[in-house]
């Protein structure tokens, strides 16, 4: 069993409201994993959350189920018997653009290989963690739908194109990983606003619980190196000790 919580399936979710779509309807979740016991456990926990659930044991089955079920979010094992989970994601997105995907993985380096409305949990995981990540993905998906049509974010001499994923500062293109891009986008959508580590974890990594706040510090340092010191330009991302981080035009 790769989920660390089994007895909590009927109790850990009772303190939460149902996992619903942005319009208030029940969330449709497609669970894709070749381990039948794990798939059954996840499906049971998600139904307890008020979700409509379908399951599949391989990539081909997932694609067939998705065509008829039209899920709002997909829980997808990276390692499937017939194809790689990332290949399944590509085909899913061609049929259901922007469908959010939560990857189940034994690896801890998949986060920067995937972009858009995606998140991941590393096995073994708890049911609470899966539900928390799904809440974050569904929330982000609703926000993305509300803003669909694309936009360009600008803060000072920094420009971020949400459609092309191009980032330019002082006329120079900056290459970011998927996670760095999501973090920068969140900061730039809230210029001059102090964002706490908890808020950033929730929006960028989809943590709804006490996550590892040091990952925020790490990725802030990556952004500073690429956007500031690496270009020899003044600081834009600032730390407010005990409060969080903000971005504003360089002075």
C-alpha cells in the first residue's frame, strides 16, 4: 500500500466541506493507477468528499474514461503499465484543454518537467495530502477559467506573458522552470502585496496544510538569481521578515 493513511479515509475529511467545482457542483475526478487497492482507497476517500469518481488502471483506459466522463481533475500515476503518465497528460490536454492533473510519483523531481495546472505528491502519501492538493488545483483551475483569454503581466521592467510563458526583464529573456514561472506569476499578480509563505505554498504548490516553507525560500532565491543578480539588475523581489515576500518595480 502506497498511501500512508487508511483508517483516516472515513474520518480525516469530515472536518472539510465537500470538494466542489467553482460553480458549486460535485467535482468529477478520474483516478488512474494500476494498483487496484490504492485506486479503490483514493476513490472511496474522494466520494466521501462529495466527488463523482471514475477509475482506470492504465493510460489507454484513462483516455477512454476521460472522453465519456469529462473529468474536472485527474489523479494520475506517473508510472503506468502501457505508457508514461506525462504522455497521458499530453493526450488528455489535447481532448480536454487545461484539465488539472495531480501526479502520483515515486520521484521527487517531476515538478519542473510539467507545467500549467499540475501538482504532484510523492509516494507514500496521505489521503489528506491528496485531497488538499486537489482542492488547490480545482481552485486554481477556477481562477484560470475566469481569467482565460490570456494576459501579459508587467511590473516595472519585468514582463510575463501568461500565454507564451515568456519572461523578459530589461529587454532580456529569462528562462524559468515550470515552478519558478508559477511562483513569479503569483507574485506579479499581486504587486506590492506581501504574500506569506503559507499563501505561496497554497497557490503555487497547492498545499492546504503545514507544508515545508523552506521550499519557498529556495525558489525565491532561484528567481532572484535569474531576475536580479544574474542580470546585474536591481532587486525587485523583497523579503519582509516574519511576513513574507513581495515584488515591486526596482528603485
